[in-house]
């Protein structure tokens, strides 16, 4: 007898339907083929224990299971439930009539209960795309999958419920999430109103948020770099539904969604330690998983003490900062993860941290400052739009009891600037902010008058900037103009944008 059940494999952040063919014949053997990893092969023991402990029987026959397509590696214990239902169907303990209507995934415990699995959201999206009526998954994952409309999400707690549902003796109401009922009001632990002074840094971060620009904060220890960076997400515009779905898919595949969690409605803020490895940053492994730059997709990646990160690890950032995707190639496959994030980097101005400090003396030897700054390559520095010096806050500002401008007010201006950009780039798919403009769009929307061209030319010569830096200045100037609601880039907009590139490494070491 031959029956088929259906599961899903995860490739990158997308799913692929896996057909599980179960055949029984005379004999007492068990074969599992189709490129399963060790965790999938171990399902044999989990199935035998689960079926026995809940009162079913594991058939004493020759069982052959094929997982197709055979050239895609199957990994993890999430196939347990589909395999078990297939085995029970060939032994006529489960009615096989409705098996072709459902994708079935779940990890079995030895007592028959189901543990949550990773990647449920992309699995559900794929099942809907392939025309399945529904998907049967652990109850703990049901809310995550319930955001997908047009498919029945059947959340079950144990193997018995699955059997009874397929046999028609148990009715399970599909999980449905009303998207309108999701709380879209984001709450943040950090607010700019708690920041004393630092008005110039707040301004720079507002510009960065308005145009999705990358930022480098250079300042001595205790000047507030980390504090300011943690508050950046509070002024970013809310995520759209498509952004929330894509962000949730990445975190689902990485196994970072909590139980009974639906969509991620808050932009991610990732802050890895400076000892992070190449694979930890960009993703990887024999079966590639997303790294920190993909987990920060549609949010912020904060790299503190950036010169302390291995140089070859930092250089990985160059391609995703430019292309907004990261491609991981392996012998058998090539996987692409989205990586559209805002980079906020922070560093000291020198090894001791007090170069250019107004009160404390730098004890670094001559040349140490340049050597320290040169740990970050020129091409990477070129990809960071705003270079901002963070000075220590004076006592009179620290002791001032008045609150600063709250994040909510700054965010309103950012949202208005983003609306202008959305209208500007409405005819250009994949571009929604000034930082993403192509050279053709720069020529179209960043036109300078003769005075502006002369000013920019002088700045390029004086600072020795590259062609990429030239483009970055124009993009930042365009964002400053949008914040003011100006159709044209004015001289003061351009001057401010140039100022954010004047923190040249040579000026520090001279």
C-alpha cells in the first residue's frame, strides 16, 4: 500500500513542498530515503515511542519512506508528524482521503505531544500558494501562521488530535488572526526625551531615520553613543504589512519567535558583540541560516566598538550595504537572505578613547590614532553616509531637569519626509527612501544650481572624497530638503550634508 503526505523544507527564508511517500509491504524493516539528516532519521524511534504511548501501533511491516525531491536536504525533527501520519495511514489507523489537502508539520515528543517548530510562516505561505486547503501544525505555532489569509490553519496539541481530525471524529476551528486587531502602536523602552543635550547628534539621527542612511558615531567613552543608538528605532516610521511579514519570516526561520507570537510589528534592533564571527554576522552553516544583518532587516544593526571587530568580518558588510541582500554560496546550493538594514556604528577616536576630548588628555603614541582608525577600510567608510562626532555632555546640561523633545515628535517629521519619498519613488519598485537612489535617480532628483555645484566641488577637493562619497552627500542633502518640505536642494541643505562627511580620518591624526 502507498500513501502520500506533504511537508515543507526551508530554503533561505522560503519554503519548498516536500512529498513524503510511505509504502508498506511484507517484512519487518524500516527505510527512510530522500537525503534526510540525522535528526530526520531519528524520527523512527520517536514515532515508535509516540504511537505506542498514545495507544496506536507501529506496523510490523516493511516500511519504505521517500522524501521528494531527493536532491534537497531535509533537516530537523519538524517532519515527525507528517512521517507518523503517513505510517499510520498505510496501516489503516488514519483515513488517507484528506491527506492530499493538508501540509503537515510538527515535532513529536515521546508522549505524543507536539513541540513548536521553526519556519511556520513561510511554510504556510507556500502551502497557500500551492493550493492546499490547510496546514496542520503545533498549537504553539498557530497564531504565527494565522496571519495568512485564505488557508485553514489547524493548530493541534498532540498526535491524537491530528488522527481524530483526519478521521472526521474531531472538529478543529481554524486559527484566524484579524489583522486589523493587531496592535500597531509600538512601544519602546528608550525615548529621546531622556537625552540631555546632544542636539546635533539628535539632528543627525533624525536625518538618518528620514532617509534610511547609515551612521558612524565617533566619541570618547561615556559620551552617549550607545544610548543614542538605542533610541533610533523609536523615531523610525512604523513597518508596513509587507515589511512585517518579511521580517517575521526571517525571525521564524531563525527560531526567534516566541510561542503564540503573530507578526513582528516593531522594527528589529540587533546589537551583536564585537567578537562576532563571519557566519554570525552574514549567516551561514552547512544548511545556511540568517545572520545578524538579515535579522536586522527593515530595522537597525548597531555595531559598537567597530574597530574591535575582525577586519575581514567587517568587509562582509560591503556587499549587503550596497545591494541590500546577502548571498551565501555552498557546494550544493546558493541561498539569498534579505539585508535591508540601517547600519549604526560606534567607535572611540583612538585606542585610549580620549583623542580630541575637551578635558582629558590622550595618552596614545604618535601614529596610533591613524592606525586605529584605519582598522575600518576606506570602501566601508564610504558606504556610511553620516560621520558624526559625539562630544561629552556638559554638567549644566546633565543637571537640567527639563525633558528633551520626545521621540514621538521627531517621528512625525520623519514620517512626513518618508511620505514625500514614497510618492517620489512610487514608480520605482524596491526603492522607498533616499539612501536607495540609483545614479539615474540622483541625476533626476538631486539637481544642484551653479553655487551648489561649486561648493560641492570644493568640498570634494578639500576632503579628498570618492565618487561614492559624492553620491552619499547628494542623498543626505536630498533628505535634509525633504525634512524641510523643500522641492529643491538649497545651499544650506548641501552645507549640512557636507559637514557630515568632514570627519575625515586624516583630520583626526594630524
